[in-house]
C-alpha cells in the first residue's frame, strides 16, 4: 500500500530575487535555494524517477548527493538555480553512507553551503527542507521548499527489504513531507539558512511502519565528504558492528522458550535447567521475557536475536513479567568462554534435557495421540 | 449543514492567516518567541505522555502489516489510567508495558476499548501520583490555533513532535477535532496540545463508520501524515471515564431504523422501517415518522440526525421529538450496541401460477373474491400448522383483502417473524379465518414431492434468441426467451467467465428446464478476455436493468448465478443491488475476500443459494459464509453438488435441476 502523501505545506517561492536586506525568512529562503541543485540521470521506469537533488558544497562546483541508480549514467546533468546546465562528473562515492560527490565544470564561483559551518537542531525546532521533489522545478526554477519542525532526533531504523539503509545512526526526522521521489540529496536547513543535514532516500520506518521523512545530519557525512573531496580512500568497514566471538544463546543461559508457532510468539519460558545461570537467577517456567538489557522484546525470535548479539561471557539483565509483576534479574555466566561449546549450542541443550527440574510435565505429545 | 460549511471555511481562513504569519517578513523576535512557546508547550505535557510496548499478538491483520515498534499513551488520572488509540492494540498483544516519562516500567492491563471514538483505556498499578494534563475547554478550541501533536515513539526519553494548527472541530459527526499536524503511528494515542501545553485531545486514526456494525480498529491509518489528522477531545474522554472504567468496552449507539433514500444532507430524517427488535421499536417509532428534534437540538436532515446520534454511546437515553402526520410526539429512546439481524416473515405458501386473464373484464369485486391461490404448502410452516392445503385461496391477511401475490407480499413485509397475523382463506368453498404466528424465510429447498408440478402447463415449444448491446460497453449479452409461455416468467442471468464455453453450449444445457419452467436465460460475459473485473459490476447492473425492462420477469423470480469466479461476481453484484433481484446462486464460490456483509433490509428479500462441491478447496469457506449470511438474516441455502470438483466450470444436470427448483419456489411467502 502506497500511503497518501499530500504535500499540503509545499510552497513554491517566486523566482524573483529580492534585494536581501536583513535576515527575513524570504531572503534566507532565496539564498538557500541557490545552493540546491536539480540532478537528472538514469531511470524513468515505473517508480524509478530519473531525477534527484543535490547540494553545492564548494565554490568550484562540488555537489554532494545520494548514491543511487540516477547517477548510473555517462550523461549526468546538473541544473543550478539560475538555470545553468552542467554535465557533471562523478568524482567519488561512499557506498557505506550511500553518498556521491559530483564535480561541475563551473567557470565562476557558485553559491554553496560550507560544511565546516553547519549547525544542529533540537526536537521542535522549525526547519526548511529544500529539494526538487517530484521533479516539479525545471530550468531556472528554484527548488521547492517545505516547512516543518524536527519531530525527533533518533536512530534511522528502516524496514528491511527493498528499502534498506546501511546507516543506523541518529537522523533528523521532520514533520514536513520532505522525502518524496526526487527529494533525496536536498538540504535541511534552519530558519537562518544554516545547513542541518541532507535529505535521504525514501525509506519506511521499522518503528512506525510509515514512510520516513528525515535528513542525515552533517556530522554523519562531514569527514567522509572531506575525504572524497581530497581524493582519500574511504574506510568501508567503519559502520560495521563487531560480531561476538562466541554468541550467547538461550540454551547457554539454561532456558528453553516456548515453541515458535506464530511469527510473534511471545517469549515465554518453557523450562529452566537446573544448575544454569537462569536457574541460579531465579527464572521460572511461564515467565515472559519483556526486556533483554534495555531492549524490549516482542517475540521468541527477537529474544534469540538479542542474545546472539552478546558475548557468551557477558552478564545479561532480563526483565520478566510474572503474575502481572515486572521482575528484574541478572544472569551471570560463571563458566569461562573456552569451556563452552559455541559450535552447536542446541546439542548442549539436548544432552541437558533429562536434568530439567522445574518444567511442566511434558506429556502433551501423549495427550495428542489419544483418540 | 450550514454549520459544517462555515467551520470548513473558518478552518481554511485561519489556516491561511497562520501561514501568512509564519512567512511574513516579520521580526526574528516573533519567530523566536513562537519557537519558545511551542517548546514550552511540549515540555508542559511531556510528563503525561507515556511510551507503550506490546509483547506477542498478531503480525498483520488481513493484508495490513502491523506496526511492531512502541506506541504512545496519555495519562488521564493520577491513579494510573492511561488512554491510547485502539489501533495500537489491533494485534491483540499478550502483554502491555507502559514506560512513564520518569523511566519507570509498569505492566498494564487493557481495561476496555471505546469502539465509537477508537480509544483504548489502560490501567497501571502504581502508588506514585502521576501527572495529569490540563484539558482545553471545547468552547475555547478554535480552528487556526496552534496544535502540537506529541508522541513518545522513537526515543523513550524524549517525545517526538509535529506542529500544525486546528483545522476544524466536530469532524466525523461530532466526535473529533481535525489538525494538519502530522498524525501517524508515531503519535497515535498521544496528545494534541495547544500553545500553552494544555491537551485538546488524544490522537487517533479514524474513518467514517462502515455500513456494517463491525469495528475496524485500523480504519483511517491510511491517511497518516496526510495533513488530515484527528484527535478525540480530552473533555469528552474525561466525561465518559467513570462509565468506561465500569463498563470495560464502550460501543456506539444504534437506533434500529431505516431512512428514506436520497441525499443525507437534504432529506429529512423520515423513518422508512423500524427493526423488529430495536430501541426505535421499544420507543414506539413507526415507519412514516420524521425525527425533528433530539435532546432539544432541531434536526432537519439525516446528516443532522447523525451529528446527534454518532457521538453518543450504547446505553445513552435521548429525548426525541417525532412528527407523525402533523402531530408532534415526544419519545425517549435508549441506544443499543447491537441489533438483532433482520429476518423476513414467512407464512409458508407458494403462490399459484396466475390463471390466464379471461377475455371478459371482471369487476374489482370478482377479482378480489378470487384471492391468492396456494400452489404448495411448506412442511412445518405456519401455513401448514393453520391447515392450509394446496388449492386453497387466501382472501385476506390481517385486514387487507388479497387479490394477488403482490398484495400478500406487501402485507407480509410489514410484519416480522414472531408476529401474529389472521389468515382468511377459502377451502372447499368455505371461508375460514385462523391466526398464525409468522415464521422466517426457509433456507432449505422444498422437496419436489411437496411441489405439485406445473405439469398442467405445456412446456414451450421453442425459444427465441436475441442480443443486447449497450453502447458504452464492449461486450454483448445473449438472451433466450421461451415462446408463448402463459406462466409468470422467471429470469436467470447467468454470468459466464469462461471463453471456452460458448453461449450456445451454455444455452443448450439450460434449454429443457427453461422451456418447461418458462424461465428466460441471459448469458452475461466480462468485458475482457482475462475474466471478471470489478468494473464489470456496472455492466452487469446495466444489462440486468435492461433485461428487466425488456422481458418483464416476475420480480420474485429474478436470479443471478455463476460458477467459481463468476459466482463470486454474482454474489458481489447481488449484495450491491439487493433491491434489483430476488436471488443469487453461486456454484463453488466463496464470498469475495474483501466482502462485508451488508445489513438485511425490510422490503428486500434477497435469497442466497450456494452449491457446494464437498471436495472443493472452498468447501469450508462456503459453509462458513453461509453461516455468516444466515446470522445476518439472509435466507441462505446450501446444497451439496453431485458433480466432482474437477468439473468446477460445468454445472451437472442434477445441480441445474436443483437450481431450477429453487428459482421456481423463490416466490414463496
């Protein structure tokens, strides 16, 4: 389902530049629009628009934009606010942050943002999003401006699948309909025209399920842009999280969860094995695990995933619901890592099964076989 | 209506002025002052905004993937009551956790839902005094005022905000405020606050009420972030809180009346029918009454009535003034949550085939004296209990003299199952009157042994074939009309989606039955070779109307039928045009997936016949559908096919006979 995305607050500001006296919103807008460009490249198929936006970041014509299929062409056209058309060269790209640096063969100095002079915004601050969303502006028409506030400064948690993002750090989420087709690469600025971030590609939120309207903050791409501009090699492993050497599991803690019969089977404890960290901490069958550390759980699968992100030697805090009470427990592993069997933790569980002490009588299979 | 327009206009004007203020070349001071005020408003309410997490429950409802992240709630009492949106609990979670702004976690109990305003009430056990927000009095709420939507979704420590204005009041028939702030899963259940941090209302998704009584907890989520968001006024929530705590669930209130067709904005609230078991019936309302005032508010149209009724709950008592033939009647009515499905009254007879009109004109009296001939009596029916037998003539029902079947039907339509009715009939030239208690329309097929055949009538010798072509549609419809039938003619509109089966093949299969029963046959096909499409509904409707005009079939024996996909199309068409036809038969076709059973209506007697193939994959679905339809009051029959499911596209000879028998007996009453 494609959501209804009415851009009610879309404002097309008249092209005429007025003498800029004092920092009125109008003058700020006009100055800022000149630093945002329209990019035309590959695409044009269904839901794959052949255009996007970009921001000028140097007087010599460096353009920062998002790395996408649009740039995948030899005929990359960039049109400035005043209608000047350039054939752009793809100078460098950052596959991790999905950014690209273009260079225009500009003969004279062009208006641009100075990345060294960027600013920050807080939740509730009023902001402007400038981009060529829906490709409305063409030729010497200035890009579209949307106004809104910063809704949240929160990690980018995009839904998996077709729309995926490598970056998971904090972004500016805004309540303007900023991230629509063609908007990626546009600018998010405050009411003084100072750059806050760059509008990202279209993503759906893992948190709300809805389309996200967000901008990557300048801090996130400042260094990498400088590296690209200077022609330095980028470190492509910088966002990868270190995976645990021997991951923790429910079996290692000494619990089995109830069988996963549904996609969101609530993580109830089925049984606790005697002499394990779970047993010592006082976990019981029928406890519902609601937090692993500070992370809330939703299902058996999410508990297993969270545990596997931890080292087997780590002490883990669990919160469980028992008879309507929230109980906090700490599970400390006493065994050093080398004594564990990290290869096949499931087999460990099978061997230990006869020792189950506090489990409910497991006679359900017998009951089923009765006529 | 006037109020409605003026509110909209005011909303637009105010919006414009708000925007104009924002973008005028005004001093940076004002911008800063506004920014500070908005920030303070958020700080003011943030302590009452809680984060809600759920564990377990469904992943999706229908095709709608549910949000799995945290959601928002608003504290409404210092002893632990929290209000949120029902959409946040649509997955029926196993457990609910509430995290306060202080970072404390509590397991929460879902006390109940408000199915009228789409809210959920939670309770957490705490000894702390929780911060309760201040509400904006409804009279002070005006379109154009700043409105800040607050949620606690992305970050447990910090609220997320969206800034807009109040767009309108009294939306959704007086239940919610409208705002242009971005409203979505990011803040459903959270507050909409004014520039002083007082709460206008609680944010919810909402869509106009569907025709059926089913509540869709996710209705309206598709409008998220669209510039159209809704909030239930906090004042209304606080007012209903004591009752809500006690009742658990709150429901919208129903009256149990049908109203005159026409534009709801312009048509007076004139009652056309009163449900047999309903608040309206208890209050003594009658068909023909017009509602002119509810609780002191004058009501001039059906829309104005909805503005009075929709905000109220089941259990509420209203003072209603009726106009009954110029006389004003004062009544009191207590709304109910559920209405029993409407079922049609059944006497238990099958009217005889009218004798051919003699050439000599008879006087009205003589016609009346003839009455309505009984062709068959349903076993176990009120008519049989009363002693009626085939061949009797019914002359009076209640006080109404009966000249023909339509007289009898009209009289029966004004009664309901369980009502008593005097039946006067002539048997062996003796006139008798007996009181019967009316039953409901049967779902079982009459056995052919109970049906004296129309063998007295010669089958037609042949039929004529012709086609209808409607200019605006590409396809043609062939129809076959038995020659010189003296019988009251039926019409079978057969939907055929298969390209392989030509009209001639289909017609040949039905020929004997059609000639014998005087049944006209029309074969309707989809516009595209790819099969049926929802757009074809318009064609089926037009061509059925055209056939009715041309062939003048007996209104009680107009049937649409089809196999498989065509059967589903027949069902879709029939329920969308219940007044147009009298029966729908579907072979191996469950109800379409997106289908919502419409309420049964007085004056429409749509019968349903499902022909089920026991080993078909749809068998269980069809059985369930028929149960649903019966619960909704429809006379829905289910017969087992004698064909293999392998032949889904061909109806067996036996099935055709059963269908013909069903059509033949559809004028039962």
